[in-house]
C-alpha cells in the first residue's frame, strides 16, 4: 500500500536523523566533559542547602513521565474518535460494522 510505504520512509528518515543528533550530542558531551574543571568541595555549614540538584526530578524521569502521559492521551483520543465514528455510523452510511483501518 503506497501510504504505508510513505509512512515507513518517513519513519526511517526520522530515525536516521535522530540517531545523527544523538551521536552529535554524545560527542559534544564527551568533549565538554574533558574540558570541565574540577570544582573544590564546599566545606561550609550551609553547603548542603546549595545542592538542590538532588531534589530536582531526574531528566530520565521527566521524559518517561511526559511520554507515558502522551501515550495515555493518544490512546484516549483514539478511543474517542472511534466512538464518535461508531455513534455517527448510521449517518455516514456505515451502519454495518466496517474496518476503518483498511481505508
């Protein structure tokens, strides 16, 4: 089916470009890491209050939560669209149960 072939080509192009971006970021991070100076330990009475990084959410968790939510939202929207089509099927000439995935 031509639409599926086009979708596959688009997904392949996206995957290749994403892989190139990830590789570039890895190289950049490695270069920056090698140039980063070592900072001295702060042995001050209030130093613990300056370390807020441990209290922030981890980037991996933020990304996971965002995509989990997006997946739930997309599934909910799909069900809603399918329910709307089913409810309107008598008006659309699709009174019989039809497979819309082949359209």
